[in-house]
């Protein structure tokens, strides 16, 4: 499940990067995702006895939605400032480290010796990719994106076990579809953000496709979290870092310090593999 989620996640990130203004794209994506999830899951909700959502799970879901909305803003900022082949490995590679730390210190999970080696490789990989674009302005928002990922994953690890995973996921995306447009409106009113006239709105079909990939990947992660420890699920879903880094170098022609980027991405993948043992 986590590997399939990685494939979906890497794909929609590539589509968002090449779409123009990422946050403008996400505005439509959250709407289409919530609509798609509602249409797809409403019959299931009715046929499966209309499962309820525990109040504690709903509260954690709301907290997660706030963190995920912040994640979309941070990721959009990083993509506007930097290259896909640098931003994605930093953001997705730093998240497992933080998730593992939460799993060890708060949730009482334990790691084996190979998994500890994996942590070291993750650190090396993230450092290599960071150095490859150290002069860029994307490093800080990319790292903060990883913090946001680790934070909402940790919240979801607890919340999804108190609810039916797909009901939890539906509420999450519905809340984000409300929160992101509201946050864009506030940012525009405060003159912290504006959509350039040169940026075209993404086509609804493209936004729907991104939303379907986003929903499918996130649902698989929630399902996996309901079955396995956070310290395993969080790293495994980051296996897309190498594929996305290669795509950025090959297809988007992001050739600056290519060897360092790809070496860092490969070290990240090896660290993820060891953490999954």
C-alpha cells in the first residue's frame, strides 16, 4: 500500500510542478478531490451502515487538515523557488526522519540496527541534495514541508485508528477544500500572495486527475497506518524520491549538480529501504 501511494504521490507532484502556480493549482485540486471522494464514497457509506466518526478522531482530522493546508502552501513556495529534483527529495526525505523520531519518542516504537543505519543514510541523502542547491531559496520551505508532513502523518497515525480510514480521509479532504480557498483569500487580502495575470488556471480535467492521484495515494497511506507502525509506513512511501529526482533531471532538464542530486536521492532511498526492514 505504501509503495503504491509513493507512485501516486510522485506523479501528482510532477504534474503540480509543471502546472504554473502550484497553490493556484491546489485550489482547484482540493475542490475536485473533495467532490470525487464524496461521489465515490457516499454509496459505500450508505451500504456499509453509515459508519460514524468518533469525536476524538474528528478533532484529530481537523488538526491534520490545518497541517496539510500549511503543507500545500510550503510545498507550493518551494516549487516556485526551486527545482523538482532538489525540492522533492529534501521535503520527502526529511519527513521520515521526523516521523521516526515521533515514533520512537512519543509512540514508543523501536528500531533495529539496520533501521538505525537507514536513518544515517537518510541524513546523508538529504544533506547531499540540500548542498546541491544550497544557494537556492527553496531549501527552507522544502525542509518545513518535511516538518509539516511528519506532523500530519503523526496525527493521522493516531486519528485513523479511531475511525474508518476512508471516512477519516473523506472528512480530511473536505476540510482542506474549505480551508485552502479561505487561506488564499486571507493571504490575498493581506497582500501576501497574488495570482500572476500570466498564470493560466489549470484545466478542470488536469485538476481532477491530480486530485484522484492525491486521494488514492493518501487513502492507501491511511489504510497502511491502520495496519502497521508509523516508523515503517512513513519511510516506505518516500521511495518515490529517486524516481522524481530522475524525472526532474531527465525530463525537466534540471542539470545543475546532477550527480550530487541523484546520489543524495539514492542514499535517501537506501535509507528508506533499511527503515522498512
